[in-house]
C-alpha cells in the first residue's frame, strides 16, 4: 500500500511537468534564447557589411547614451506615458460602467470593446489616416459647417501619433480595470457612504484602492507596447519624430549595425523590466 500510494502521489507532479513542458520549450526557444542572443549581440562589433565580431565591447552602450539617442528614447517614453494617462482617463469610466452594469448590457458593451480586435491594427490605422487627412472626413465636415476656413494639419503630427496609440491600446486598459470592477464588493461602497464619505471621497479612498490591481495591469499593458510600437507613429506621425522602435528597426535593416540596434533593444528591455518591477511594487503597497 505504501509503495502504491507513493507512486500515486508522484504521478500528479509528473503530470504537471508534462503539461508545463510545451510552455517551457516555447519560452526557451522563443523568449530566453532570442533574448540571450540579443544581449550577446549588443557587446559585438560591426565590421563591414554583414561581418560581426564578438569583441565584448561596451562601445555600443556608450553610443546609446549619447544625447541623440537619449532624445529619441525620451520621445518614445513620453508618447507611451501620455498614451497610458489618456487611456486611463478614458478607460476607467468605461470599465467601471461596464463592470457595474447588468449581465445583458455588460455582454453587449464588452463585445463593442472587443470589436477592434477583429481587424488588423494596420487597417484601423489607415482608417484614421483617411479621417484625419486634409481631404479626409473630419476636415470635410469642419469646412462644410464653416468652422474652419482651410483644412487643418492633423496628420503627421505628434497629436496623430498619440491618437493612433490611444485608439489601438485603449481596450488593453479597459479590460483589466473591468475585471477588477466586476469583483468589487458593493457593500464596501455602501459602508463608506454610511460612514459619511461623499461620492468623491468614496471613489478616491475605496473604489480606486480596490481596483488598483486592474489599473496597474492596464497601465503595464499599455505603456510597454506603446514604447516600441513604431508602425503607428511612423504611419500617422510621418516619422518626423522617430521613436526608439523605429531606430532599432533601421539599425537592423538599412543602418546595417546590428550590435548597436541590439544595445538599444537591450536598454528597451531594461525599461520593460523596470516598469514591471514598479508595477508589482505599486500593487504590493
């Protein structure tokens, strides 16, 4: 009996490892190994076209901290930060309303939030290009109503870049907050009102702290991809203010300096890790 029971106890552990094995292999092949190759390449040296020597130099990182590239990084971080704040301001009321709605209304609203995921983000981006262009829908409506006398320059500006980022990443803010709001205990809000708290105080001291995990998760899901998303800023911003993702892409293609691009990518990875650490620390507090 003892031997059979010991075998029985070992089977769930073996089964768990067998279930986990595909994920572990996937992480090893497509996350750990590529990241290790990127970090190792960042210490190499480009000599000629397509010739890379692993000299374990820090020159790429020294160059990455020059003002030219720090300015590009600061623009990317600013775009990502602004996108996160706007998504939070716009997404929280929507998520709260969905989370406190009835089951039928909730299903309809969640479907509306998910609809943008049914099409490619490039199609959605080109739709905004059509709307914001000088001959687009918005300028046509404004001029027909005599609000403006000439078409507004909306495309290929920082405004267009941030607008594209907000539109594409807003659902990533709404869904995590909605998940926290759905689990929010209404008795806590009623208790705050019974103790004399007004709507503003109840919202700031009860609702916000209880839904902070969703806020933190949404901020992380928006901030991290917004830094490296160069396709939207390139299409809608016109590349007038290059972002770090665009610079990394150019270094691996037209620039033909893969070690320097890898160094920039490694620094970007460190920013992601820092953002994840700060988010976890905020949630613990």
